[in-house]
């Protein structure tokens, strides 16, 4: 799964990378502790080969939710069931997107039960592009919110040392397929990343709080080794 992530890439770099048109209300960057229910950077295909860099609430709201808090917080959608779950199946077919990150956090438990955070980043490059699904949620009184969930899959061998799930990472050559720009077959992209795609290191438990921020959250913790 993925419950927190980092975005440090400047907005202009995102626009150039995805050849996307930027919206005006994008979240501030950098953000070293992106939490559920906040606004995140999302790339959409909007037809005719055009892409848009936009902002969405991280936390999918099924159409039957009367309020954003009436049901479980759906920040992730499992690749194995996304095509069948009523909350996600239409979005999986028609509303796929990419969430832009620099890395993400995951946790293990120490023998004394404490939660130890790890920061996971791409082995190469500065950007981690994660598969997502989205939709417009409209409340009974007409409140409209554009929202998304990250797609996750079973972890590869290396990542399984930290957690049994991981986000689906989409390579640049597959962006058109996931965004619906290159025909059908996006389901085959919902697989674990290659073993050499990611690296990780322990970071301070300060990131366990959703109220902290700053680049120091991603610094390697002295006296620890990789998993």
C-alpha cells in the first residue's frame, strides 16, 4: 500500500515531463509529507493527445457516499479487484490517471511494536509515476470534488521485506496506455515494479506525524541499514 508520499519536483518540470497543460490551483511544492485527503498532482489524458496537470483530493469517494466521511477512506485500489469492485470498476475502465511523486513512505514494526518508517525512491531519476483512478464526486447538495486513489499490487521480492503491497509504477513508455491514449490493454500494467526499480532507507519516526514537514524527513537515519 501507499499511505504517504513526497513530491519535490518543481511544477514547471512536471509540465515539461508530461507535456501537460497546468491548472492554476496546483498544490504547493515541495511537500515532504503528502497525506491522505490532501490535494495531489495528477496527470490526466483529456483527449486529442492533450494532457492536463491538475489537482485532486487523495481519497476516492464512491458516488453513493453522501458525505466525504460517511464511509472508509479509499486511498488505494487493489489491482487484483479494481475491475470488479463497485467503487472502482467504472473508473478503472474510463478514468485512469497518473500521480506524480518523488518517493513514498512505508512502515515496518520493531520488536517493541514501534512503527519504523522507510523512504522508497526510484533507483534512477527524480520522479516516481504511480497509477491512479479518479472521478468527480457530487454531494446531495451539489458540492463537487475531484478525487483519486492509487492503484496497488503485490510487492516484489525486495519490497516485500518492508510491506506486502506496493503502488503500481508506470514507466514513461506506458503512460499513453494507462492514460487511454494508446488503445486497450492497460490491465497488463498493473504489476509489481522490477526488482531494481526502487531503493530505500530508514528515516526518522518524525514522519509518523501528519503535522510535520521538511526535507529532513527523507534523510537517512544514522546507524541503520537498508532492509
